[in-house]
C-alpha cells in the first residue's frame, strides 16, 4: 500500500493543530478580594515580629505606588509598633534603619494556578510565602534566607 499525499497532509495538519492548541491555552489568575490584602499584610507583620522586635526596629519601606496592599502593609507595621519611614530612594533615612521592600505577585504556572507569592526583602534577608487565593486561612510555610 502506497501512502498518498492526502494522508500525509492530514497527518501534518493534525500534528500542527495539537501543537498550536497547547500554545493557545492560557490561565487567568483569580484576583484577590480587598480583605485578602489585610489578611496577608497582618500575616507578614506577625512574621516580621518574630525576627525583628517591633519597638526596636526602624524600617524604611520602599514602595513607588499606592495600592491596597501597600496601604495595608504600612497600617499593619505601624500598628505592630514598628517605626516606619516611606521612601522612593534606595538609601535608608537612618543608619540603623532596615531597608524593606516587597513583591506580591500571582504565580502564572499552571501547576501553581491560584497562588500568590509574597516576597519581603529586609536588607539582605528574604522572607517568602505562598498564599492560595481561594483559601487564605491555610497558607504555606514561611521561607527565610539571609
């Protein structure tokens, strides 16, 4: 039996359709409700308190934007007893102040669909935690790296 051109063309078109279907699949990450920002900021402030004593630590928060999460972080840090200075510059206001930055971003990998990652950078140290957007009551463990 001799393969004909129509059969070969059908196989090629089928393979191309399979490959292009994989490229077209994109997930959308669920957005966080407003209350989630407060929950995550409270959790972050509690974890910072275990490593940096609130009444003795001065943070310089470097954040360039006013967002719900930024407002929640500032509120929680001040309520926890931290001295907090806001800056858009890289240098701390005082020599003993610790530089604090954060990133809260969704994970877009399909294996981690629906998760948000919080990274806190305190000078050279980093704290990270994953949060499930659908169930904030059971976050993953904190990771800490100096």
